[in-house]
C-alpha cells in the first residue's frame, strides 16, 4: 500500500540508504525508480534529501569528480582533470590538492611527504594511508595500494553505528516513560482499560532494545556472509517499530 511504501522509502532516505534500495520483500530485487519515489513521497524536505543522496552517489561513482575539500563545508563539485596541486574552488576559493587526499594544497611539501607520518610519542614512522611502517622503499603516497585511510574509515563506521545505537536507546527510554505515564492514567477511576496501549509500549521497548544491540552486532560482524540477511531483518523491524 502507499502508506507502507511511503514509510519504507522515507526511512531509507533518512538513513542515507536509498541508493540501490530494493523492494522490501526479501525475494524481490526490484529497485524503485525516481518517478515512483517522487509519486509516493509528498514531503518536499524528504524529496530534497533524496535528490542530495542521488547527487552524492553520482559523484562518488565518477572517478573524475570530487567535492571541494574545504573543512568548513562547501557543496561545490569539482572536475579533477588538470587541477593538480593547486586547485582553487570557484565557489569558496579553497585550494586543494587532488594528487592525494590531503584536504588542502601542501606546496612545497610533496604528496609523499604528506603521507609520511611520525608518532610524536614513540617516533614510529608510518604511512597514514595504508598504516604500514615507513621505509625508503615504500611506494609514493599517490601509488600507495590503500585508497583511503583505514583509521579514518573505521572511525566513520564506528560513529555511524554509534549514532544509530544511541538513537534507539533514547527511543527505548521514551517508550518506557510513555508506558509509565499510561500506567498511572489507567489507575484513575472512570478510565477505560488501556491494556492495549501498555502492551504497545512494552513492544516498543523490546524492539528498540533489539535494534540498539543489533547495531553493535552488525559493527563487529560486518564481513560475515549472513550480514545481508541480518540487515534486511533489522530494516524490517525498524520499519514496523517506527510505524508502531
């Protein structure tokens, strides 16, 4: 039904999981089209988030495109060809280096210099991109086999799961608070029985608890073959929990 699809698609968009989204029926791999999504969702705010997700996915898929690296924030898309070491953003004038992933131009230091990091405590030298010990024979920064900083990727991944886990814990506390308030009201004279509401609150508490700890489980088991099934079941539970 349209309300079910609207809830499902809205949740996927809010969680930045709309790209390559498939039908919620597990055995169906069909992907909803942009026209279908726009016909289902009426909220202009949600549609705007969807369009941003599409743009973000497109830029990430194009090796010749990139976002401005200004740490203060800039939504300008840049073409990498010919930018080299000193590319100035036409919108914010931030100067970036696109021969490596360092966020700003670093002349006269080379890209190789920017990858050679030294621990201030023990003086251990390493390549921050692949985290291997630094040696004179180590490949130059831009030829390093690791395409992203593993440490930065792990930190971002932890933050994503931690935010989801924290959200469900807070939602669980809300359900508990709601159940306590309903319980006190139901004890007042001349109040019809509210057992069904109390049961719903208890179901919410349990579901939020499972969702919170499923984030922990997924974080530590991301590479296992069963995680696709786990993620699908988690998404389904979250969809129904939000509806409840």
